[in-house]
C-alpha cells in the first residue's frame, strides 16, 4: 500500500464515522473549524493533512485521532514514504 491508498482509507473512515453519526460535511466543518471543501477532500483522500488538521477533523467528528488512522501494521515504511521522494 502506498500513501495514496493510506489517505483514501483514512478518508473513507472519516466519511463512515460522519455518516454513522448522521452528520453532514457542513456540520463537521463548522464544528472542526475547517473549510467545507477541505472536509470533502479529506473524505476523498485527495489531500495529505497535517496533524493539526486531523485533530480538528477528529474534534468535528467527536472521535479520537486514532479512530481516523488506518491500521499501519499492513504498511511498510517504504510503501508509505515512496511518494515523498
């Protein structure tokens, strides 16, 4: 798995959590202090967010940061960092 897959999986998790809580992207954006378009891009996995952004997203979803992060046991460091070179 590469970084793109990692971000896509994280976005799907955020979207799923939001839908389970019956929240709209606008609700999450407002509560998190994030732009609506950023919440949308995060859910689609098209942006590599900072830790600060992830903390805000977790606040908006009323969850822990760890709930958003995919299980990294299935990833090697080389897979995740190869897109950064």
